[in-house]
C-alpha cells in the first residue's frame, strides 16, 4: 500500500485523502495484499523486471509461475491479480 499512497501523494493528494482512497479495506486485506505485492516484486527482481511497468506478457509469466512453480489454485492466483492491480492502478495503464 505504501507504493500506492506515495503515488497519490506525488499526484498532489494530501495524506488524509490518500488514506481515504486506500482505506476502505480491512487490515487483514491490506496485509494479504502487501504479502502478495512483495512476492510479485521479489519475482520481478529475480527476473530483472520493473514491477511498476508491467507488460501483459510479463504478468502472464508471473501468473504462470504461481501456477506451475508454486502450485497455487486459480482462485488464489486471481487474488494475486487483484492485489497487484490495486497497487498498479496508480502507476500503470495495464488492465489485467
């Protein structure tokens, strides 16, 4: 969530407004999203990819990695897509 908040602040939103935009989620959801974002950025680092500038093929590779290497269920992978999209919506125009 820190990435999204920082981007909102760079766009001129105050701390209070940034918190309100990002705040409707429960703490448990925020923790899960943070964990999934970290796994995504770790994968990006290992593969020399910029996590804030994804391409559709790059995201497909990451999601396939979750399926083939981590043996995650499709519903769990969908949760990763949601978590990553929640961070990227302030950085990227990619729609996945």
